[in-house]
C-alpha cells in the first residue's frame, strides 16, 4: 500500500489564531510542533498497519512550505519540504492507493470555520471546478481523483471534515476542534485527537478500495475569482486560460489535474 499525505497547519489541534500560522514568532514555532506531532502519529500508525510507502508534502504557505520540524520527524516516510514544487502535488502518481489530508481547513466563506480561506486569504475570494465550489480540500481531491487516487482521510476542524464528507462519500474524518468563529474554537485534548486519528486511519486503510476517486467529466474548468485584478494579470494571453472579467480567471484542461496545473505552472 502507498499513501500520499498533504499537510496544512490551520486545522491542526490547538491552532486557532492567524499568528500561529505565520513564521517569525513563538506561537508559530509551537504550532509547527503540534503539526509535526500529528504527522508523526499518522506515519507511526500507517507503519504499524504495514503501509509500504508514505510521502508527506509540507503544504502550508506558498512561499514558506517549511513548517514541519525536521529533526523531530520519525522514520517510515519521505518528506517534501521547501518551495516552489516542480508541479502541484509533486510526486503524486496513479500508483498511490489514497490521499490523506492532515490539518485541513474549510474553504473561504465557511461560517464558523477556523481560519477559513482558499489558498490565500489576501488574494483569493473563491474557486470552482466545473462550477462546484471548492477549497483546498476539493482542489486536492479532484487533482488526485483525476489520477484515480481517492481521498480517504481528512483531519481538521468540524467544518473542514463536513466539507470533505460532502465531496467524497465514505471518507474517514477526524475532528480536531469545533469552530465557533474564524479565530475561536472548542478544543479537544491532544490525547483524544491522537486516539481518534489512530482509529480513523485504521478504518481508512481497511476501506480505501471502497472509496471512489473524485472525478468530473472533461473538459474540466478551474475557475478562480481573485480579490484584486492584479492577481489575474499574470495569466493574460496564456494557453488554456480565459479571463471572464478583470478578477476572474478560468483554466481549462482535459481533466482536473491539467486544469489545476495550468494555474499552478502559469
């Protein structure tokens, strides 16, 4: 068995404030260790189950992508850190049995979700794949689905977990906290989160063959509505790209992977 893991930090246990997600302060350093702890729990559990290969992509921060505490990572996985990546979800291939998301957050505009946003709270307003509203959970799941890889596990706040379940039937989820507002939540103790993650991972591995990859018929459009027109300017006159107005860009491909890559590599 082979599993590909994407990490983010907003959905990790104990993380609830913007300052915890931004480098250069003590609260972020503590959040990095909370993220690394959850990753180690996942890797250890998958190793105990007998998973042969695990790739972990450090996915928080487009210009940062160095959030895991390297010296605290346990053996049993390969870790992708740093940026930029050669392509979106680099090293993900059709040979993987499932996609897993650790520390996921809900899409921009989700009421009561902790630190909700889609890619960038400073640049993106919303995104769609074939007119289906998506956040980072959906973007990753559609990308993997185009390769025949199902989303099988998600950890994050209750709104992120609900978002995943609404997209993918049968996905295993673990609630790390219950969002009250964008910057407050009802927290669960670390020991409870750990126990729930281990149990859900075992179910996900047992059932991964029953979960269908998330796909849509091609051609596929990936539409982004930016907050400012200047974010769309870089895509003028690019192949496979249409500008609907000064802030809304549509990337088209034969499948979700190609459409998303037109954005990422554009």
